[in-house]
C-alpha cells in the first residue's frame, strides 16, 4: 500500500466519522451524541475513533479545523510583496471560494450550539502559531517583529471566527464583507477610543 493511498484512506475515515457525528447530532441532539454511536455509524471501532479525534466535539468540528489549516497554507502561497493584511484577506477570499458549498448550511444550528463554541475557538487557536510565522515573514526586520506577528495573527483569527459566527446568525450578510469589517474594527478600535477620550 502506497503512502498516498494510506493517507487517502485516513482522510476518508476521518470524513466518515465527521459525517456520522453531524448526522447523529442533527437527529438526536449534541447532548445525546456519544463517541460509541459515532463509531458504530461509521462502521469503525471505538479505538479507531480515538486515533482520529479526541472527542465528539472534535469530530463535529472537523471541517473547521481543516479550513483553518488550509488558510495558513493559502497565506504562505500569497505573493511575497503583499502586505500582511492584504495577504490575509486574499487568503480568506481564496478559502471562501474553495468551499462554496460549506457545511454550515447542513449544520448551522449545531455550530451555534454553546457546547461547540470552545471547540470552534480551539480550531483557530491550533493554527495561530503557524499563521504568526507566516505573517512574520512579511514584516520588516524590526524590534518586536515576532510579537507583532503574534498579535496580528491572533487578531485576524478572532475577526475571522466572529465574522463566521455572525454570518451563521445572520445568513443574509456576506461573509467576506463581515470579515473585512471585523479586521477594520481591530485596526481602528483603540484609536477610536483614544479620540473619544476613553482611558
């Protein structure tokens, strides 16, 4: 068995577990979902489930983790001359284009469930350092370059996550418009406070 085939089989198993988790959660509720039920529905053992996901929440949010990893890859492939903000926004646009039929339509209510909010945040946090490394490569070699990259990466991921949540709650709003507005708010927020005399 080649490595390529082995990786495709792993990806297929991971996708089957995710699909089973979503299907069962929609039918029975997240509170009633168990790892054993997911494994049975995907025709694998409980041990096999544990090789792919730590818990049912990870299985449910698999697509979000996948997209977060893909976002970092897209940032790294943007032209070197692009400023960090431009590269991040263009990468987000590419990502959105790659997932035109996003799973949100299938499990919109699930992703808004309080039990999944911490896992959603964890999906973004897991790639934060990699994104910071990618952003740092686009910054001038100045003092606190790494710190600035960390802050920019974290702020962007938070903006992206909140824009995504808002687009779920208000599906009539455009995700990329929300993303750009959220990023603008992080850039302008403290300056606005200063101009308003807030201390």
